[in-house]
C-alpha cells in the first residue's frame, strides 16, 4: 500500500516526532509508514486521517503494480 503521509504532514507543519506523539506511536513507525515499509492497522490509519484532516482513502491507496 502506498501513501502520501509525508507531504500531508509537512503541509501541516508537523515533524515526525510531533506526529508520532499525537498518534501514540514511535517516530520510527512514522518513518516506516512514510517509506511504505509499514502498513498501519485500521485504528492507526483512522487516527492518522483524523490528525491530517483527510479521508483515509485520500491518504492510503493500493499500489496498482502489486
């Protein structure tokens, strides 16, 4: 699964550390999500969408090549 978390996070002026704290995860989790190395749980995806004020489906999308 692909995402555009990094762009949305930066647009809101959040550092990875800030976002991690607000979501209750480690900074490494944010790094892994941004680099498409970790697919979040449904709960974390919803929390991320709420934090970034975007619908889940506008943040996370399937990689059409997979």
